C-alpha cells in the first residue's frame, strides 16, 4: 500500500482515478495496523458497514468508490500530519496515524467542543478536519 504521505501529495487526477476504480479492501487492514484501531472502530469512524467490509476482505475485493473515498480521506489526513511532522517537527519520531487518532478523540473548540472523530463520516466533515490540521502547520492551533 502506498504510504499516506504519497496519497496526500498525489495529484488530484491520480487520486480520482484510484477512487473511481476502488482501492483494495486489504488497505483497510493496513490502516487498522497503522492507526491501532480495530476493524469495528475504524468502520464506525468512517461510516462503513462492518459486515460489507468483512465480506470484501474475505473475497479480496475492491472497495466501492464511496468506501474508497472515505478510506483515502483518512489516509490523506494521515499524510497531511506526516507532512507537517516532516516539515515542522523537532526530529523526534512521531507516529502520524496514531497521533491523528488521538487528536480525533479530543474535544475541539473549533468544532464547537465536539471531537473531530464525529466529523469523519462526511465529506464536509473530513474537509473541515483537513483545514484544522493545516492550521496547525502555521501555528494556528485550534
């Protein structure tokens, strides 16, 4: 599986092409390992149906375009965090995926006190999270 940073830095055309064909369901397993979330928690976070995902994993199938977009959006957020750590970090190793998962569980003032995780199941919510993470690059911690 390409690293989240590769997806974050990929061209829109490349991401759209991949989303249209669907990504392998096995990428979900890799994301489980990277984030430390179990499959059920990851499916809940992304608004995916666990039984459908289990069936696709068993059959080594591709995710639907919608399922792929949800997973790829999470991978892009992880890539965004990796990029910030690479460009602005102090050299200490940080697991971007686990940092993101911890961040998504904490209430956030910019989200009206809601945890970012509650925004992961919609495209607009994921876009807002990307903006908040981007603000951290410039020091505008929200």
